[in-house]
C-alpha cells in the first residue's frame, strides 16, 4: 500500500467496519451477457438489421472474458457489507457461479414488458432495473468489467443520511467534439441538455465508467419526469440516438439536491497541499476510479500510479488475444482467491 493512500485516507479493515457502517441495506446490481453463447448469438443475428450504428452491435459490447468472476471476488474482498447481489441476464448463468446465498439471477423476462424482448441494449436494461423484485432502496450498479481495488465502506457511495454520491469525470464534455464523436458521447450530451431544460442547471461533466450509487425511489421519480422517452428506451433493442442513459439519474440527483457530485481526479483521496505537492513530484496519486484500455502495456504501473478505489479495463473491437491473456493474468494475480460465489 502506497504512502499517499495512507496519508490521504485513513487505513481501515473493511470487514471490521462493515457492520457499523451499514445503516441501511445496499445491494449490488450487475448486467451480464455471454456473447459467445450460440443460442444467444443466433438470436442477436436475427434482430441485427441494417442501419444500426456500428458501435451498437459491436462484439466488444457482448464479449465475456470472465471479468464478472473477478469483480465478484473484489466485492467479497473489499465490500463484505454488500447485501444482495443481483445479476441481470438473458436466460444465461455463468458456468462457475453458485446461485445461492447473496447472489440472485434476474432474467430479462422478470423486469421487461414481454413485447420488448429480446433486447441487446444495456441502456434499455438499465432503464428497467428498478423493477428487480426485492431490490433495496439503496443499490450500487456496475458492469461486469468494473472492479474494486481497495477496501470501501458505504460512505464511499452514500452520505450519512443516505444520499447517493454521484461520480463524474472532472473534465467537462466538449459539446462540439461530442456531437462529432460516438453515439455514447452524443447521448450523454443529450442527458445534460434534458436536465438543463428541466431544471436550468447545466452539469457539463460526463459520468465516470465504474460503480454508481442510486436510490430506487429517485430512479422512479426521474422516470416519471421523462416517462415517455424513458419507457421508449425499454423497447430499443439496440442502442439508439434517443435512448435514456443512466447518467440522467445522476444529473437529476445533483440538480435536485438529492445527490452529491464528486469529480473524479487524481487527487480525490489526497488531503492537504503538502501531500498534493508530493503526489505531483513523485507521480503517485490516489483517485476514486480509473478506466484504461485493455491494450495498456502495464496494468500494474497504472494501478501504482493512480492507486484507485475502483478500476475498469476497457475491451474494444481492436483487442487481441495477447490483450485478453495479459488482462486475465493481471486479474488472477490481483484476485487469486476464489469467492464464496464460485462453485
């Protein structure tokens, strides 16, 4: 553990503090798909029509590299206070997963209108997560490639009175560049404009790509405000221009005072001018989350430099066999002990 992590944030044992910190139950929710499943692939091909933006049907969106296994290991290791863990799938279950105890598989048919299925759109899936049976008021949403890297407590995601902490990147989204960029960035821009039009508040910062904190009642309140567009998203089988993104809930919570904005940057967990100066000189930081491409040569160097609470290794269409092998070796070395969620 680096010196900066210790001075910028009190050392603690997550297991010891789990009971005293949990003032309310907090669930974890994941979206998961095995894009290599021949039955699922045949179904996807049947619905993949012409005219879809390339990014909406890209293989990288559906590829399973066993990241979920390591993410669950990270949650058990660093967030033992997690209440229940819901894994949302399309009639699939990871072969290594024990579906008992904390873990519960939620099929799309349990939360979608029947005529909206099948879907291949994570944005559509996120729009109906509030329908998960038994989902707690407070929950944390992640993708299967998001990991915890250090001990966390509920205070890292919710305030003392239960309000979500909304993490956004510290650099504002450039409107002109976003309009010429990917479907995702264009949609983020539209979410910012929706909130500005409704509340007169422009929140220019894009969402960080990692675990996000929510309250179910706030999600449902936001849905009622943008109901027509929200409900239409559930019927969008692949990503579309007019989809609702989950970041709109974060922007809504900030604009209405229901959530606390926290900008993600390299100094997130470094206290005091002296320690910040030391970080600049040594090039060793301590931020909340870090996302880096799978093609990055040395994952350990990135982790040592930024010392994040959570991280994500981003797969893309140009990923190679060597990239996947390097990622697997890194995750195995970081989370080498099997979790109680595995067979």
